[in-house]
């Protein structure tokens, strides 16, 4: 039986172009272009590598507004077999709780799955909640912050990057795995694949299709409310130019100011 | 059997216009753009003379992302510390709006979406590597070694058309056919822009400048256009004189322009939002490439369709009109099911009686006048000295205009005979 892999992706404002409106303190989304969250591209690549090595059916799911279309097409062009966008005006304004719920319900509707792969977090809010949230809603195991994902005989073998080393985890499917940003290099989309992806098209599911009540999702289903945002003042930093020949003096100065500490191996 | 009737390379105004035309005419069209979204790789001053759009988008004046309509048009000489300008404003432009300032990131996206709505397939973020050829005929495009076939390919790559050049359909840009454009966009509140430029409502300012104060005989022109809540400002630098000088950098010229005492106050307090540079096509009638052949047509800047005569600097209108004409030709060729060179020569016949070619033809040789010492050094210096003498009260007895002019000529080193000959040439060419 072919392995069923679900990849969760999100379209986000390009983090290199994010502009905060100085008056409202909100993200000015009109100025920024939208891209697929980079870590989610790594998640899709991890899924496609499993597809290449052991064979799999890869379905991409996302929750977002209609303009997430470009992300759906992009994922299909990279090699996903199917793409489903959960999109409904009732989903708007969701925090991470109803987002996880919506995605979990969408995945349940798809049917049988073996592995769910998501990026570690999205660059627009950086909570890292949604992946683990989906695992909890679906009541399955989860492995977070992985750099490598393999599959063998009903088990996922994943490497987790920890502060002091790498942990190798073996866990039976079904399981949810989150993938670190830059843990692989996503494959390119060619013109041929893009044309085929546009022709194939993606599905749009609303709350009814997924089987969710409007009051469970979106802003009404969200327990948190952002009351206020404020910018962080950039700290003034002292700088001075030193000649290469004066590096010794700098080291001495930093040592005396207790910035540098001297440690001698015994 | 080809996969598409037509493939358009590049979703700028030329490419998207031809795609709209062809898709509306029932052709199966693929529009490929390397930028994502369309417009992100493009730079232009940003005044759209869009009358031609009416035939493919009847409601464009309502639906397109237009910033302001041009009501005040300034043509100006900037010397080191003076400005001598013709400042033409007319409420007539309010009735009959012809020019609009636009931001290309928005306009190009809008046009590409219109092409999609007309039925074209739009693919962004992918670069066409080369043309697919068979028996001396263009039969499609190649990306990453894979061929996508079509009956005809429309090349709308802009002023540095890599694909057209590598296929030998066009010459590489050189110092005579392109100038370098540098552009900045500054954000300012709408009411501040209205106050600074003496504008009301949606009226806009379009200024074009001769920058005559650059060292070492480097020639450059400047432009400044108002958008809703931004200002587009930039320079177009003549490459021949820039290269000859070899010391001046294009970004230094840009800096000197925006810091000019009569430019800087317009921009004061503005937040820099964009900084870009691009080729500007400037070739004359003589350097136009043959814009069609077996299985292909070239449109917009790729075919050399742009125009400047010192007073005006236009490109998007020719891009749109040539795109539409190429689209029309493709539809006709499809009816005959003949995309040979002979069949596509109908495109050239349409061009020949359109402004894209006629303007070039009628203003043949204009470049040698626009980029001349007369326009860039002599006239500004002469005007500055004369006006200074004429308009300021010095306490000395007043002189006649002719006396002032003659004296200014001698102090700026111009003989009256030279001036007459050159002045006559200038008037004739313009």
C-alpha cells in the first residue's frame, strides 16, 4: 500500500520585505509580496524525498485566503500530487488554536494518512504551535525540529537537532513531523511542471465541506486577542574603527572590561 | 500539433497586451514571466499614455491601478544652482486625461491578471532559457532542457532581451542603443505632495529635466513624477559620455540630481521605498531590428519601440500598441494556419502605419541632438546668464534683450553663427 503523506504549508508575507506601518503598528501586507513559508518548502521537500525513495502520495493542505493559490500551484509544480486549500471567510482572523483545528479537520476529511509533515514554524508569527496542535487534535505522536526524515516498515526515523547533539527517533506511523528551516534544498519548479500544475489545479474546501461550525473557527474560535503591538527601539551601539595592528590592544581592553574571559586548559 | 497557439516571453505591458489580444481572440496562450509577481523585475519612469489600452480593456481608466493623471507638465534645465523651466498646466487635461503616473509593480500585475481573465495561462517565477528551433523556424521555448511548443513565440523581454539576442534575432544593446536608468521611489503623505506641487485631487505633476551641471561632459536627463502617495524620481544617463568620462558613477549622478536645490525640497522627509536601475532603450530608426520572422514576433522594448526627443520620454504606449498589433497578426495567421515569415510580415505592415514606427522615422537622428553639448551645456548656460541679467535689478542702466544675449554668448563661449545653425537643427529635429 502506498504511503500517504500530508504536508501542511502556509503563504506568508516575504520576511525580507516586511514593513510595519508606523501609525497602526500592523504589518503592511499591501506592500509585501506573498511567498510560501520557507520552512514549509523544506517540509514539502522532505515529503518529496520520501516519495522518491519509498514511493508516496503527497497531499498539500493549507488554510488561507484565495491568493494562497500561488502557493498551492507552486507545491504542485514541485511535485505534490494533490493540493487542498481550506478557505472560507469564517476562517479569517484565526489564532493558532482554530488554525490547528481547521487543518486537523481537513486532514481527517482527506482520509487515511501515515505521515504529516510541517515546517517548524512560520516566519510571520513564529509560534511553532500549529504543527504540534494538529498532532494533538488528531491524537497522534509528534516529532519536532527534525533535520532528516526517513521511513521504513511502518516507522519514521527522524533526526532531531538539539543544542548538544543529534537525537535519532524511531516512531510508528501515523505521526506528525516538523522540519527545521533550511534542513534541505527544495527542488526547482520548471516551466513544464508549472504548466502541468496549473492544468491539474487544486481544491478549495470551505467550512461546510470540512464539517466545521463557523463559531469554532476564525476569529470567533480564537482564545487569544492581540491587544497592542509596539516596536522595539533599536539600541544605540558604540562602534569604533581599529587598525589590524591594534587588535592586541582591543583584546586587552575587552579583557579589562570583563567582556572577554581568559580560560586556560589545564 | 503545438501545445499552445502562442507563447509570450515576458509579462510587461507589451507581452501582457499581446496575450490579452490573442486570448480574447480565442487563441490558446501561455504567458511566461521570470519575475514573481509580474512587474517585480521591471523599471520605468512611470507615465502611462494608455489610449491604446481601450481596444483591449475598454474600462482601463476605471479598473487599472492608476496613480494620478498628468495635469502639470514641466520641461526644465537644471544648472548647478538654477532651474529654467517651461511649466505647462492645463485644466484641459482634466477633461481629456491622457497620461497617468503608474507604479509598475501594480500595473504589470493588473495587465497580467487581465491576460489570465481573457484565458491566457500565466506562469511566473520561471525563466525561458532559449528558443526551440526546427528547420529554421521558431517552434517553442526551452526551460531546463524541456521544450514547450507553440505556433508562434512573442518576444517581450524588455530592453535587454537575452532570448532574442542568443537566438541571433537582435543585436546586443550598446552605448548608442541604450541608456542607463536609475530610479527611486519616495513615500510622502498625499496632502504633502498636493501642497508641494500645487495640485488638487487626483491631478499629478510630470517633470523632465536636462541635468547640465555634471562634471566632465557626462550627459544625463532626469524625471520626477508624482504618484498618489509616492514620488518616482530618476535619471537617464547617456552611456557614450559616461563611458568616455570613466570616473563618474551612475549612482553619484542620481544623488546629485535628488540633492539639487530645486529637486531636494520636493523629496524632503520622504521615505525611500525603492531603488532600482535598468536599461532604457534609445536606439533610433536605423537600429531597429526586423521584428518578425519564421514563427516569432518581437514587441515593445525588445523590438526597440520607445521614443524620446528631449521633451518627452515614452515607452509603455508603444509597448502596448505593438503588443496589440502582434496579437492581431497572430490571430490572422492562425486563421490561415500559417506562421511563416511571409505570413507574419503582416505585423510589419501594421507597424509601418503606427506611431511605433512613424515616430521613429519622423524623428530620425533626434538622438544626436538630444544628447548634444548644445542641449546639455550651451542652452542651459546661455539661458541662465541671460535671465539673470535681464530679470535682476542691478542698479545699472537696462539693456536690450539682444545685447544681453550677445554678451551671454560671448561669456559662455558661443559664436552667434554657431548658435543659429545649431538652433535651427534642433528646431527641425524636434
